[in-house]
């Protein structure tokens, strides 16, 4: 995590807040001296003290009576101080409340400050919902563009183009207004040459879309690649990645997400929509002072932002909030839950107004199953859960191994070539199979569909002999040739998507995992559903069917099996449970089938956890070395703070700054020779009595501004971190008082504190560092990086693997 800094004045300011504070000078003496000096030196008999000598010719200046620009801010790849930020916000709120009693204007300011959070949620919901609808409509149109174009208007996709056509219901996809590329170029769409031309155009369009996407990402916004959820989780935990939620990232991610989905790659847009929504929120936060100037407040509402983007997936209100808490949120107070509700309401209203799905509904895969499920069907539902768990564990291990190979070999140096090769392989394999040629969303929708009499899909080509109806029995539903053809095509599609998704997720284009995972599960579920359906049809006299599936009855719904399989595979990859169930019935409108979804989701999680504890996003966080403390994992080892803190016994002593005896030159020397993010301030090196903690960045900015704007501040000027400084000779230069930047209440623990408690403190308070004391004396320091290294070491992992790269 070492970051090379840039020169400011005579010393270096590049820091990494996870680095330890070293240093110099004291041996570890555990004895307690009785003559330790007090924290603030007594001023003797001076009734009027100005920081100079007896004659007061040397003045002491408190340069930070007014906050300086940059003081209290953080550098890139640093962790915020949650405690300080929350304390700052409390002080700001207390001041506004007190002033509101003084005048009407102050009261209006107080009301506007309280209302600003709700206004921010309104703007986020509107912008995120609009972008989600725009992305979905654009992706649908560009996906169809690979196969043809609408003569009535090139901006219409295939479905919209045929809406006003006079064709019959069964030929609704063959309207004269829509022309394939072979029909447009050759004048006909039949024959081998026409097939080859359509094949060629499909691959060319796919390569063009993916090439443009990867070039835009590489050239303008490298942070626009991937899902974004691992990084969002890390940012919400307090880590700063400058530019990750910026304007360019938003613009490029929005454009390239459409291109990547339209290219036909095995990826989705739902995960990246979380990133898009967070970018919207981050940009809109700059309109409000209390969010612009407080990193903790901004992260408090980033859970709200993370949900707004998932409107494109069709998530409604509670699913969004339940999804945000376990998947992306680190700090999730109760008021954020209600603001999430409001943001989801606005985004859902916006999406409903846009109507991107063209079905006047807010769900992406609306289903309407006519038959209830039977208790015995829980057995195949649990089997789908087992499959989902095994698939999730297999995918995570395989994808992480491939991504690690990409990072450690020359493959990572050629992102454009990798994207083009994977796109070419995907397009070549996808076109011959109609279930891989269509968009993944359309595939899932067809797999969820409950066949009716008017359905023309191969999946619904059953043998319906109405003359064989006996009494009140429903017609027999033996599978026809179309169903068997669809089965082997789906089997091939399953194999392709299982393996191609491994190599696709993590490339340098926006790539989500929700839809590909759901597709794998939906295919497996539909295959199993049809198998159970035919088994019940031909063997209705078996004991397991005789009680509830009478001859000729439509008692098995293959579409339900597809929906359960989709939930199982998504749960196996992401390890979601409650939120996953809510998401699935929001996606489909199938609230009646919540029990099968719960059974599959829990089984999937149990099986996947038995193979590996990490979900895909946690695994990528660990792979990239992000400083993220997982709140769900327990630390059960019997180590103490003294075992983890630095300096160790063989290390140099801790670097400290004394409260009123060091000059500007001395402090500049310490800052210039180290790269640490902050320094403990003590009464003296001998006593090591702790006064507070000062951040390196604040120290640098304060000294530089004092040198430029204050008279009498020179290298020999004494820096004072107390209210009163010791008397100096009359000829001494001005004293630089920096008490305003000193944290007088740094978090401390004793050296015998169990690490189980220390880890819990870091997780729940979001600390950057914690000072370790022994009998009231400063002994060492523990940073977040030290905690992560210790956890990795206890898990028999490489401690250096947690370093951010």
C-alpha cells in the first residue's frame, strides 16, 4: 500500500494510511515513573501568557482558527476516520440546531439541512432510474441490430418493429418491416449463403461492440470495467479510490455497459448498474454541503445509491433495501433504510414511466403460473439448490484462478486482445444455437414461461390430442419433437454458459453476474422440470405421483423449476438468501412460490459454503487486496493486541511527535523521512504519555500554509499542540500552534486486549488505527492493515496478499 508522494516544500507528502508509524528513539520501558510531567505544562506565575518570553516579544499564532482547505480530507487509497467524521457531523448538526433558535433565517437553514437528505434521494432515484431505463432500451435495440434492422425506423428493436404489423400471432416475429442482413443485402433470407452472411454479420457486430467498449474503458475510464460491487463494498467500508465514482466513470460505464451487453458476451448489466447508481449519487452529493464535506455522510447514503441502479433489473422496494444491506453496505443506519425506501420508490416510478420492458410492468420476467406446487416437488427443488451451490463454488474457484492468472502473467497486458478473442469465441458458438443467439434476458424470460395453447416456442410443442379427453381430464401433454430438440439445444447452451462465463467475468469491460448466473440455473431448472413433467405423464401410476397427479393432468410447471434453478445458481454465486428470495419474486411477480425459492436458496448457500465460504464479490475483494474487513466472519483466535501491534520487539521504536518541544524543521524531517499517515503526539519521548494523534496530511498542509501566510514562521519555530506553550526567550521566532488539527481522543486499547475484541472494534467503529498503551504509556499502534494481515496469517494465508494492488 505504499504510495509514492509528491514534494511539498521540503518534505514528501505521499502516504498510505495503512502503513505503520515507526520509530525513533525510545526503548520499550514498562516501568511507571512517578515524576511524569503533566500533559499541559504549568505556566508558573505568569498571569498573561502569549507564548513568548517574559517580555512577550514573541507572539504565538493559532493558524487554524479558520479551517484550511484540505485539512481533514484524505488522500487516494487511504481509509477515512469514521469516528472523526461522525463527530464532525454531530458538531455541525449541534451548531445548526443552536443557531436555529436565534433567527428565522437560521431556522429555515436548519429545515433545509434536514430536508437535503430526502431531496438527494429524490434526485438519485430520478437519475438512476432514467439511466437504467435508457441502458435497457439501448441494449435491447443494439442486441437485435446484430441480426437485422427495422425498415420502419432503424431505432426500433425487433419486437417494437413488429408491434403494428398485420401478421398472425404465430408469425409475429416475421413481420415484413423487420429485415435480416441477408434479406437487406441479398434480397432473400433462405439458403446456405444467406445463413453464412447472417452468421458473419452477427460476429462482426459483436466484435465491433466489444472492441469499442474495451477501447473506451481503456482510454477514458479504466475504473469503468468489471462489476463494481467489490469496489463499492470496499469504498463503503471507508476506503478511498479517487475517480471510481466520478463523472467520466459514469459516462463511460453507461455507454460501454450497453455495448458489452449488446455484444452477446455472457454478462449482465445489473451489477454494473449498482456502480452507475453510486456514481450518480456521488456526483449529486456535491450539491449539498453536508455530504460534500463529510466522507462518512456520503457513505451513509451510498447504500441508497447502490439500490437505485438495480431498477434496471426490475427490483422494487424491499428487495432493493434487503439487497443493499448484505451485498454492498458497510454502515447501514435505520434512517438509511427509510431513505432507501424513498429512493427505490422514485426509481421504480421513473422506470415505470419509461416502460423499458414494453409490458407495462415493473418486473423483468413476469410469470403467471396456473398450477400450484406440490409438497413432493420440494425434492427436485432441493436438488436444484444443490446444483446451484456446486455451480457457484465451481464458478468462484475457476473464475478467481483465471483472474489471478490474468494478473500474474502477460495476459493482463493485452486486455483488448482478450476481449476480442472471448467475444469471437462466444459469437461463433452462440449463433448456431437459437437459445444462445438470443439475449440472455430473453432466454430467461422464455425459460420462465408457462406454456399456453398459443405459444409457438419449441419448448411448448407438446402433443395435444383434444380427442382423447375423458370426462373432466385435461388433455395429455406428451413432449413433441420440438421439446426434444429444445432440450438438447438447452443442454448445449448450459455447457457453453457454464464455461464461457468463467472467462468473461472480470475482463476490462463492464460485466455483471446476476443474469448469466440466473441463465445457468434457469436452463438446468427447465431441463429438470421437463424431465419431471414427462416422468409424471408416463408414470402417473407411481406412488409418488398417484396421490396428486392424475392421468392427463397438468400438474408439473417446468417454468417454476426454471425460476427456482435461477435463484439457486444466483445464490450459489453471491451467497444471498433473504434478499435473493425477495428479488426473485419481484423479478417474476411469483409471490405464491416463495417457499420453493427459500428452500432452493438456503440449500444452495449451505452447499456452496461447505465448499468455500466466500461469495464471488468477497473473493474478488481478497484477490485485489482491498482493505475490507468482512463483518460476517468471526475471529476466534486467542491472540492479544501486543502480538499484532507495531513496533515489534526487534523493530525500531515508534515515531512520535512531542507536544511542545519540536521545531518546524524537526517535524518536517520526520514527515520527510517516513511515509506514514499519522503520528502520535506525546508529552515527551521519555514519558511517552499520550496527548493525541495528528494526521500527516493535516500536518503538511498546516505547516506549508503557515510558512506562506504567517510572518515569523521559520524552520526553528516551535510547534505547539497544547493550549499553552512553554516560555521562550524574547528573541525566539513565532510559535506555530496546531492544537486545532490534533485528535485529542484517539482510540486506545491496552496491550493485553484480546484481538477478538480489537477486530470487533475495527469492524464496528470503522477505525483506521488504534493506539496501544501499557499502564497509560504509549506502547505501539495497530492499523487496519495490521488487522487484515493478522487475520490472513491466522487463516494460513499469505499476509502480504492483502496489500492493495
